[in-house]
C-alpha cells in the first residue's frame, strides 16, 4: 500500500539543468493577444532553452499533479515573435472578448503561416484578453508538445553530481519516510475501516417481521 507512489524528485531540479536546446519557442503563463484586421496573434518568444523540472517535487501530493522534465526559456537571449492563430483559436478569442472573459485557455498556431513575425502590422491592437498557458519550451513553433533534441553543456559538471547527491542524501530518505508513514497510517486505519463496513453491512440487512 503506497509503495509505488511515495517518492520525491527534488534531485530533478538540479539534474535537468545539464540539458539545453538551441532553438525553441515558448509562451509566458499569460501571453498577450493581438488583432490586426481579421487575424489574431499571440506573443511568444524564440530562443534557447535550459532544462528544468516543472510541478510539485512530491509526486503523491495531488495539489499540482505529477512533476515533469521540461525546458525553461533563456529570457536574456530570447526574441519576441508574433504567431498567427488558427481559425478555431481566433473564434475562441473572439468568444472570450464577447463574453468579457479575461482569459482563453490555450491557442493553436497556424502551421502554414511561414516564418516568425518579428513585428506586428501597424493596425494591430492589444486585446483585453490573454491566453493562459504554461507548457514551457516546445521545439515546434506551433507551440505544441513535440519531441525535443537536447544536448548537454558545461552545466553537466555540477548538475549531474549535485543531482546524484540530492537523490541519495535527500530523496531516498524522504521517500522511505513517506512510504513508512503511509503504510503505518494504512495499518492503523484498516481495522477501523473494516469494522465500520461490517457494522454497516449488518445494520443494512432486512429483518423478517415476526
């Protein structure tokens, strides 16, 4: 009971720093949206990314779900770009505007729109609605989750040793302690739960009238 779920991943926060991608796209958590005529755009960034770990470090805590190895943008080297939305995403943005909603959940980028647009048309206006998206870096300019091809750089000389040390010195003891606590709680609560179910079953049975 609980043996497969009670483990921590703190070492991943150091381990993933060894990885880097040279070219990727990303959106901030609340990306700006623009409109120029009938075309809608989202503001994104293009540049290198550094390996990182997203999510809560304790996998058994369901508050934020399971952690995930991803890439974070190198904001100092990233370049702002404007990517046109698909017709469906444009309709979703317009619907949010009509309803006065502050956000639209995720947008998709036109695949056949050519290269990145580094400057908006003069007629473009900033919209009072943003897209809520926090997917990290993607290798695909459509901002979909596609396979990354990272390499390692000099960061590996501290990231891997630090990650290994954290796994042994921090994650292993915490995982053992968490598992032991979960098993202990299960052992204590199991008789109580069985007793309650037994009483419930007995009291719910129909009795014959004399």
